[in-house]
């Protein structure tokens, strides 16, 4: 009986991994299929200088659509790190890169990180304030972050939002 129960747990675990992988079958992480872990993986920086705090991270904003990106560029915003490059860096490498870029950036400028794409932009702080006020750039609110699921949703998973840590339906069914 214990062997069957262990086998069932393994089967459910394997099925869960297969389903989780299908959420990114097309290889594109979106706000709709992103989890809290995905957000942390994209936004985390750790100090690259022993004994020092990490440098101030970029402001986390929602992905820009084509119109918002055009308006950002027209306002002298410059993409300084491509998303695929940012996501490939370790948190320490991100910190080191930000430290280097901060030495070169104009006074009063602001770094912006698109989540989940990972693109990093630099723009004048006053211009950024106007773009935030006009809704061109939208930062992630506490409520939006809280509402992200702990577990990445899968295709056809209607009730994934209740899958918070300690309340995972599949895990509870196996235990």
C-alpha cells in the first residue's frame, strides 16, 4: 500500500511538472502566466560588492506596448539592457551592471525595468514622472504583486489564483 501511495505521489508530481512546463510552451512569459517566483527571478538584485548593500534597483513597470515604447523613445528614453540579457544575468551581475551604468547616466535620470520582458531603460526623472502621470508607464502596485499566483498557471487552469503557498490543491490532494 505504501508503495502504491509513493507511486501515486510521483505520478502526480511528474504530471504537475509537465503541466507547469506547458504554460510557457511558446517560450513567452506574460503577465497572465507569470507567478510571484517569476517576478522575483526577474527583479532580484544582490550586492556585487562584499559588505555593501545592493545598488538601488530599477523601478518595476509593466511591459510597454508599441505606443508606450514609442512615446518613451520620443521622450529620450533609451533601452540600455535587452530583456534576454537581463534575465540571463545573476542577481550579482545585475547589481554590478547597474553600478557601472549609474556612473555614466545623467544626473536625475531613472532606471526602469519592464516585467516580465526584462528590458531596462534609462530616462530623465522629470520626464518619467510625466509618463507615469499620463499612464504611459505603469508601475507594479502592491495589489497586483499580491494577486500574482504562487504557482505558474497552466492552460485551462481556471482556478489557479487560489493556489497560494500552503494551499496548493494538487499537493493537498496527494498528502
